C-alpha cells in the first residue's frame, strides 16, 4: 500500500511509520522528528541558575503544556498563579511566544527572572496573589496547578477557594475562544473552572501513586 520496495534499512529508511494505540489503532507517517537530547540542556539542576524541587520536569512536559494552550508564535502566554522556576515560560519563550509569569513567592519570582535571563528570553515576572493579578493582552494561559499534602496556600484552601479564585481570575484574563492549559492531579478540581469547557485531557503517570492530568480548557 505504501509502495515500499527492496530490503528495509534501519539506518536510512525511505520512511518511518508510527503505530499508536488508544481507543483504536492510529497509523501515521513520520514527517518530522526532534532530537530528545535538546531538552536535557534545560533540565535542572545543574543546567539552570535557579532550581526548586517542585519544578515541572522533564522540560518536554512544559513544552507539551505550551502546545496545548494553542498559543501561537508572537502571542503572549501567561503562567499564573505559580510560575515557579519558569520552566513553562522557558519553553514558551524559546518557541517564539512572549511570556508573563507570576508567583506569590518573591524568591520564586526572583529565580524565574534569573532563569529567563540565562536562556536570553525577554519576559515579565510578577510577584502578587492570583486574586490581585491584573495584566493585559493575554492570549493563552499555561500553568501547573499546585498539589500535595499542604492544606493551604497563603490562606486559600487547596480543596476549596484557591482553585475557584484561580480559575475565575484566569477566565477574566482570557477572551472567548482562547485556551488555558493546566495540570491537575484531581479532575474534580475542574468543576470549579466556571466559564471554561474541557476540550482535551491527557493522563500522565508520574509514579505508582500519582497520575497528573494535562488539560486544555476553552474560555466560553
């Protein structure tokens, strides 16, 4: 069917097919590939000046989140409420997006600025509570929502109004039809995402006891 002739060369094949099984089998012809080692140059530590144990790793997860936000080159991507060390912003900036980050921790905001400077990315890092965040010109949002056993974040309950306030603020910053891509560890959190419609969700197993969900939400 594909017009193949002769013996197969594993070093220099005429074409490469990928078979993926999900709800059904998908067979595709590979038209582009990327060297996975490029992401290793951005891992932490020691290849970033600022590191935190809660950084989104590996960098390809951050790149996936950027793509799920549907943010195009030249547009502005925002990472609230906790941009952390700037991993998502780095991947967005390196692929031609303008970036804005926010973190309530002054230490994290300072570290994110250092990391953006290290990778020669022009961006804005803010240091405020998500409920007070006020920025213009946001085309897309990509963020890793906090998770874990800590019960509160600056007075917000992780099981309650923190997520509600965060989604409300993110929705107010996006125009209708634009997207917010978020990572959550509990899909029930999305019930608080008023004004958004879930359009994509990819489950990524972190380890035996933790699966995180990469979700794309459309502002409506």
